[in-house]
C-alpha cells in the first residue's frame, strides 16, 4: 500500500512537471511567433519607406527633366509639388 502511494505521488509529480514544461513550451512558442510577426512588420515598413523615398526621388528627377526640356511648364510642374 505504501509503495502504491509513493508511486502515485511520484506519478503525480511527474505529471505536474510535464504540464509545466508544456505550458513553458507553449509560452515560448507564442513569444517567438509574436517576435517573428513584429520583425516582418518592421521589415515591411522599412521596405515601404525605401520604396516611397525612391519614388519621391524619381518624381523629383522627372520634374527637373520636364522643366529643363519644357521651360514653359515650369510653373505647372512646381504647383504639383
């Protein structure tokens, strides 16, 4: 009887340790997932900013080219900025 109680207590302790390990594993996985999502979002924002800057530079260069080739459109080109 005493051996059965000790075995039951040991099994209960092992079950509690396994439940705790599973909780930690799930929490760690959730943290990694959240970190990955935030990293992707930051990378996407940085890429969007780089694209916007490149497009703004291209627009500026095209306006300069337009004005140099067609000075009569200078006033119009500057109004669009």
